[in-house]
C-alpha cells in the first residue's frame, strides 16, 4: 500500500513551550517496499510514524494512504483505518503480561477479517514451541517476535516499526530484521522502520533522513544488503 | 474476546481485592434481602390475620356490665359490630394465663393445631405459652386449682404482641400467656373475671358520638383504639421501623462497596494504561475495551448480588422465625417475597457497579492512545500544594517519605478515614444499645420509680388511702396543636415513690412551677424546660396551659407529671380524688381493683430479653469488625501494590520486611486514630437523632452517652482490626520482588 505525505506539519504545545515536531514533511512510500527512517533522537521520526499510523493527528498538510486521505477522519474512522491497514511494532514490545504468546497473537487476530493462520504465523516468527509461555518468561528478542506476530497475523497492508531493535543486541536484532524482510517479501507488506542505527538503512529499498522535524534527504538503494550483513552500530 | 482471559487471570491474581469488594456487596445485598423478605412475611401475615380474623377496631372496659340489648341498640345506631368478651387472669405456676371466652364475631381465634375447647375442662392455649411450658395437645394443666386438658394451640388477633398490661414494654412468654375456654368454664370464674366490650367497624374508625353514647350509660374505665393498643400496634411499628432501617445499613455498605469498586477500577486502568494504549493503536474500538473492562464489574457485581440474594433468601427464614418469637402471628403465609425486593437487590447494586466502572473507564478511554503509551511519570511527578509546605521538607529521608505517602494518596487516607468511621459508629451503636438497656432499667425503674406496686381502681377513690400507699390520678391528656397523647400523672409532690430526677437533680419541687415531662414526651412534643404547652382532655372541655418545669430521665413512655390537685381540677375530679396508689407492699386483689402493676415483673421482662439484645449487639459488633477488616485490608493491599517500586527499592537497599511495612503501612495509624476520635461523638449524636426520630413509634428513648469503657473497648477493637488488616497485607508486601524496582526503571 502506497503512502503519500505532503507538507505535513505537527506542533506540540506543552505548557509555554511549542515544539515543531514536523515541518512540512513530504514523502512518497511506494507499495510493498521497506523504508527506513533515520535521524537523531527528537528529530520527529516517531511523530511521522504516528500520524501515518493514525494514532496522532497532523495540523497541516496531507497524508494519503492507498488513495484515501487521513484528513479530517473522526476518531472512529481512524480506529477502523488502523484496524484494517496498520500493524504497530513498538520498541518496548507492549505485550499483555497476563496473556500467553498464543493469546497475545490472538489479540491481533481478532481484529482482522482475513487473518493469517495462527500456527503458521507462530512458526514464521519461530515462537511455535513457546506459544504457551507468558511474556515474562521470554527474552527481549522473543517478546519482539511475538509483537511482530501480533501485528502480522492481522495481515495488515502496512507495518509500522518504531525502533524495533532498539532494545536488542546485534544477533537478536538482526533476526528481527530478517523476519521483517521475510514478511515484506512473502506478504507484500509495506514496512516502515524507524531507527537511529544507520546500518539498517542498507537493507531498505528507500531511506529517509530526518532532522529537526524536516525530511532532509530521501534516497533509494540500488542494491539491498541482506539483514545479516548490515553494519550494526 | 481473548481479552476475557486476561481479565480472568487478573481476577485470580488479585482475588483478594476483588473478592473483598464482592464480599462487601454480598453483605449489603444479603442484609437487605433477608431483612426485607422477613419483614414482608411479617407484614403479609399481619395483614391477613388482621383482616381475616376480624381484629378489633377498639375495646373498652365499662365499670358496670352492659347488657346485650344495649349493645344491639348501639350496633344499629352506629353501624358497628360489638361483642362482650370476658377474661380471667389465672395463675399457672409463676405466670399469668389470661383465659378468654370464645368469641364469634371479633378477634376470632386462629387454631394452629388441635381443636377448640368445648366442655368445662378443656382449654386451648397460645402456642408460645405451650412451648415455654412444654405443653402438648392432650396434656393436663392445673389452672387455678383445676385440672384442664389442652385441646389446641391458638392465636388471637388482638394479642399479637403479647403483653399483660398495655403499659408493658416487653413481652415475656415465660410470664404471660393467653388461652381460650368455653362458656361453661368462664361461668365458673364469673365472679373473678373481667368483661370488656370489643368493637369492629369496616373503616377501622370509632364512630362519631359512640363514646359519648356509652359514657351516658356507664363510666368508661378504659377505652383503647387499635391504633393505641401496643398489642396490635407494636407489630406495625416494628414493620415500619424495620422497613426504614432495612434500607439504611445496606445502603451504607453498598456505598462503601461502590467506593471500593471505583477505587479498584481506577487503579486497574492506571496499571493498564499502556495496555489500553497498545490495544487502541492496534485498532481496538473504544467500546470494545469498555466492554472488556466492564467485565470486571459484571463479575464483582453478579457474584456479589446473586450470592447475596441466595444468602438473603435463605437467611430470611430464620429471621422470620425470630420475628415469630416476638409477635404471635400465625403462619398464614410463608416465604413471602415482594418481587421488588429481588429486583432492587439485584438491579441497583449491579447498575451501580456497572455505571461507576463505565464512568471510571470512560475517562481513561477518552485519552489519546499516544498519551497512554507514554510513561505516566509526567503527571505523577506533579507536587501537590501540601508537599510544598516547609514542614514536609524537613526531617530525615524516612520521615519525608512517609509524609509524602500520606499526602500523595489523599484519596486512600480519606477512604481509610471513612471506613474506620463507619465501623466505629456501628460498633458504638452496639455498645450504647447494650449499655442503655441497663441504664434504662436502673434510672427509670430503680432511681425514679421507687414503688414496687401500682394498684389501679375501677372507679375514683376519695377516702384516705391505707398507710404506706401513696395516691395518684392517671388520665390521658392531649396537647393542643399536636397529635400526641400523653399519660397524665397527678402526683403528691412529696411522694416517696417517684423521684423525678434529671441528672441526679430532683425535680419534684418544680411541680409547683409547672409540669415535668418524661424524656420521650419531651422528644415527641419537641419542647424543653421553660416552654408552655396547652393540655386538653377527653372528659371535659377544660384547657390548661402549663409551663414545662423540667424533663426527667424517665426513658420509657410519654408521661406528664402534675401536682394531684391541679390535675384533678383539670379533669373535673374532686380535689382529693385518686384513681390509683403506689405502694411497696404486695397488694390484695380487691373487688374494686382494676389492675395491679408489679414493677419487678416489668424489670424481669427486661432482663429476660437482654439475651436477645446481647446477641444482636454482638452481631452488630462482628459486622462492624468484618466490614472494617475488609475495607482496611483492601486499602492497605492497594497501598502496597501502588508503592511496590519503592518497597522493592527499600528491600534492595537492605531494609527488612518488617521495617518496610512499618514505613509504608503504619503511615496511616494517625489517620485511623483521628477517625476513631471523631467518630465517638458522632456515634452518640447520630444515635440520639435516630432515637428522637423514632420515639413516636417506639415510645422510649435510650440514653446515648458514650462512656469511657465504650470508648476504650472500641479503640482496642478498631486498632486490633487495623493491625489484622496490616498483617494480612504484609504477606503481599513480602511478595514484592527485588527486581520490581529495576523493571520499573526500564519502562
Ligand atoms: N506529546 C508531546 N508533547 C510535547 N512534545 C512532544 C510530544 N511528542 C513529541 N514531542 C516532541 O517532538 C519532537 C519530536 O519527537 P519524536 O517524534 O518522538 O522524535 P524521535 O522519535 O525522532 O526521537 C521532540 O522534540 C519531542 O520532545
Ligand atoms: Mg522515537
């Protein structure tokens, strides 16, 4: 699913301070591609992802997903939009501690009208043999796999990942990246990955660089590096 | 929804908290349903007995027999049913058995077992009397020297509350019972029996002019309308009182339960902010989440109410039986329930739980998912104005920590405060009632009424009374502009038998200045010393305005005391007339004696029922303790949960469990103590108000002073309760893991 953003502006007001989190950010994400958004902390990466994902609103500009604008959507309509199209993956995994692996994935499955098969999904993320475990019994990497499975099983058109490897070591992180690439290839899911890990850009079709709320650079990679081979920093 | 599983696991994990609230709800519903159902049964039985067995509208005692042709004449003139009924007070062992002639039109006996007595040696007795004296059908019993066979067990509709004299307060089945016998038996006793005329009208009112017509024929010694007859009226009073009480206590508990649910749900939402945010981001709809969280309310609400309904229905049966011991109502119906009771007992608590929860969650769900996903530190970090006080920034770290805890959780402190207050008031209600019974007897019957017997005559006496007996005049008086009826006593101011005490001070000499009222009379009229009241009476058109000279510590009955000459003049009696005497010696039952009141019997019946009072007081105290343990444990548990990061940190630093518990939990000790201290006068005050508002129905007022021993005992009980709830929460504190602190910092 293609995403277009045009001159998107977002301002936060907290007390006396006004922060321009996004300044006329424009981008085009082609369908079925992996895009990484790079940039230092506070540069507006998360804000961009959140407005695309419909959990935050922008003040000005325009975002069009799959030919439909997010402009002026009501709360309910935004929820339906997320429900149908978006899979979120967070840095902190955000699993439900009182549910098992399988049940956590089920939480995602219930939202979809055409979910992927459960066993299959668990197998894809390599968590089938641990499906009865609770989150506190899992390592960080394993928890992130479950979070991916939860997003994946909905069979969403877009997967939005906010620093998915931020809390993981190199090996585990690369495994997660492999998984994301696999998802993109197998299901044709558009994948947006936020990271401040420069190397991850090497595996994406397109790289967007942000600074102080502006998109300062956009480029396409001629050749894609295998996730296993990216430079980890 | 798969989230249901999450709810079930949370409920299991925090079963202590949720079960606690559910238990509170259960208590409220059980109490409400059982009491309401028991009262409904009582009401139904009373209504059917009154109607179907033609309970009298009034009865009167003429000084001379009235012949039946005269009765017939009145019946036609006033459209009233009249029937003469004779009775004889027989001595059976230590007790009095009042044997009535069988009636056919009014006050029809209900035979619960056996058959009606037919010949001269048969009798049917009241079932309570039979039970107390271990009598069975076919047994022989000696009555006034004659052996008679018990043929059956009866109930009379004008002896529902079975007291020997209308002035008696407490019914004692050991000392007094009723029976019916055939005409031939009554004929044998005719020389010693009394006759009263009972009357019945379809509208339940005494016909206009009827009393005057009777008075033209004969002197009326006593005229009692059903509404003024405690044997009939008391059950109505009890029903009314119980109805209002039934709602109050359960409502309070329900309110507590509701507050707790709100507390728990808000806590749950706080804990699951991030979870809610995640679910919203994933695309869950707000009303789906609302439904999910309402599940908690459904579980708590349904388990509490359904179990409460079942327990309440079950408990209503023994409660009905308990009522049956007090009131002699035949079991004309069983297990009556007003469907409204079930509906109210189920619907109100459930709706309350659901709507409160919905309200609590709604606020959290309105928040943007992004805000929910962000750590809450931003909002928690805000200092309250209290914390900025310089006082709170002094002292050691520990002291500051404890003070912060108190100040930050103002809501917790408030809940603890209210919980303790509720329990204290309930506990002290119990203590006061317990104590008052003794005080009531002591003050009224020992310090104030120093006579042993009162002898009431059939007609006015004028000759000098015998040595050792002191004359007085009794009569009913009305107060102008008020609905109340008082019993007037014209007494010798120097009488040795009545010491009108008010706080140890004797008011007898004040009678020269005006009238002295009993405490209930003053409460009913709403007057105090120094105010004027205008009296009227039903014998003549006299009006008399007197000043209230004082209110005596007579806690039972609505009496007004006046000097005898004054009272006689008001009633139109000769100055030296009297209608009764007090004396210390046991009187003979002379021909002109209408009634003898034995003070010891009245006291005995108080003592006899003190067992029942005692158990109800114990029940109340247990109730208070159970509720406060639940509430306090719930709260301390929550406090531990909320502070688990700090607790964990303390543990990491090397504090022992007991030290940590002291640090965190005992912070609330001053709150508990403060609440207790404030509750003591509050309990006295509210009970006093309650007594005053009920005095018109009950006719007595219990002294409501909180004495030192009550305050001390209550303090010990409340502190023990608090200690228990802390001990229960210590387990929880031990479970807080050391990693908790580190985990929280990661988020
Ligand atoms: N809710 C908010 N209120 C105020 N400022 C915010 C809020 N969310 C983000 N910001 C600010 O907006 C800017 C961009 O934040 P963010 O998009 O989270 O950056 P990044 O993800 O690149 O680190 C930052 O300066 C941040 O402090
Ligand atoms: Mg970010």
